[in-house]
């Protein structure tokens, strides 16, 4: 089993109010949290870190900054 190294200069606990761009990214708790800008992308590992601290996975699952998980969406039939 491999591990994912998410060490970056970006503090993943930061919320959208720390964005340095306009419009500000939605917070990690917002329904549109996936609209935040990508800060770090690792497509070879299947994940990206968004500006709001959310980690999104290629299977559509998510890891929120507070440790909660969002399960992947069901595969289309």
C-alpha cells in the first residue's frame, strides 16, 4: 500500500478567505467547494489539492481539511 505525500507550502487548513485571486474560492464547507482553484496537482497519483484545502481524487471522492471524507459518486450505468 502506498502513501500520498501532500506536503506543500500551502497550509491545507486555510479557508477561501486566504485566496489571493478574485473571485475568492468557495470554502471547504460550501456546496460548490470543487470550484476552487487547483493549488497542487498530482494526476499520476490521482489527486489534487484545491485552494480551499480540499483534496479531490480522480474517482470523485474528497478529503476535507477537517478530516471528513466525501465518498465517490456512483459510476454511471
